[in-house]
C-alpha cells in the first residue's frame, strides 16, 4: 500500500484498519409509507410514538423519508411486522415499488438503454434510491450475482425483511420495464425456511429459493444485461444522470461520520483493483485532496479506511464460505496467500485459519 493506486495487499507494513462509524439509513417512499401505516396502532408508551407523529406529519407534507440510525430501523421494522402480511411480509410491499419512487436515480435507470445499464446506475447511486442495504454485484460465467447485506448493526430478522422487500421490488421493476416475465436463476436468503404457504409465495416471486444461506444473493442470467428497456430515452437519460450527479456533488454538508460511511459503501462497490483514491474520489464527485482532508478530520486516512473495508470482507469470506485462503486472497486483490496472511496478522494478530475457527476474535 505504498501509494493510493495500490490495493494495499503487498505492503510490508499494511496500515491499521480504521473502524467504521454508524452509517445513516433511509427508506424508499413506498416502503416508508407501508411501515408508517403498519405502526398506527402502537401504544402511546412505545419508544417510537413521538417520532412516528413527527414522521407522519412530514409524510403528509410530502417530505422525503428521513435518515434513521440502526436502532431506530430495528425498532420500527419490528414494530411494523405484526401489522404486515405473515410469512413473507416484504413481498407485497416490494411488488408495489416503481422506479419513479427512487427519485432521480429511478428516472436514470428507467430511461437507460438496457437492464445492465440500469443496474449499474442503481449500484452507483444506491445512496439516492433509499435502501438500508448495501448492494454489490459480481460477474460470473453467464451470470450476475447481486449481493445484499445490511451490516452488523441491523438485526437478522430486520435484514431478512429488507432483503425480501428489495428483491421483490427489483424483480417486479425489471418485469415492468422489459415487458418480460423474468425469473432469476436462483435466490439465496438468510434465515430459516418459512412454512409451506410462505415458501410457495417466495418461489412464485423469486423462482428457486434456498433458505439458510450465509448471505443473501440474487443470481441473474447474464443475458438479462443486454435486454432493452421499454422506456429508454437517451436525452432524458442524460438529464437524469446529470441530476443524480448534482445531488451527489451538491448535497448538504455531510457529517464526517456520514461521509466516512458513504466512502466505505463506495469502496465495497468497487472491485479490489479499482479502489484507488482517484477512482473513488471521482465516484463521490470530489477531488482526492478533499477526500484526504475530510478523513484527516476523523483522524484517519484513505489507506486505513480501505484496509478496514478489506478486513471486513476478509472476515466475511473466511467465516461464511469454505473457500481456501488462496481463493480469498485473490478475491480481495492480494497477489498471493502469503501477502494476505501477513496483512491479516498485522491487522488482527491472527492467521486466516484462526479467524475461521474463532470469527469473534478482534
């Protein structure tokens, strides 16, 4: 990690990973309205009652959904679940989503030439579409794998609900915008399998579904990426992209913690070989010097934040997959397993094998 072009994999002295601060979370409008409707009968003593009155007043005034912290999201969704359909509550809400509900990013996706272009825009501007999830795509022979995760701050049942709602909305929107009855190759979901009627609903919406997976993933046929969209419009598409860019570049000043979280999300979206400072700064619409300055106020550096993301991903692969150390090292951008072992030992004091056996070790 001798300079910002490197991934940091082969340095003799890899930087210490910077700890991630909590990131602000936001919902898309359709989901936000459904959650507020499902919590109308909460008792006055519920910890969210005061917030809910304020949020409903904002909704009536056509204000966008607010940014929430993770405890608020956990509490809100758990309070709403009893008022939602049982077994697969996210499916019905997700089916009601449209691209226009995602604001300027939705218009940019809707007017894109192909499904692949639309998905790329959604990943690039996921901070604008309103989801507490972090989305990442990896390409495989003949397939695109869309990975969804919520991070450790959200509870497992909350993550499951958000994941099924997002997948239902994604597939419903793709069917609307292509005019085709598209079915993914496979959908992997975390958490236990529901009763039979629930499983049937999942299979009807998602195609083949595997429950109890370590991570949620939708496996899309690679051929989808070239499918044309019905409402593709080059001029509107260009304007919508410019709109997204202006919102990203000229957003109200973020707190340093919010900026750090956005930077980490951006790093997670990039393959390891594209995580240099120049590339990431451009995606954020900032000059590299500005990124360095913002991080210096947090007492960290770009290299340390990038190392923190690498460490999170290393733990994820080592804990939840049977892949060899060599395979994990390659996926993370290290030149060989030895470099990966050396960096992991410097970061955590443990070897890859020790972290596999004791994933809770710091």
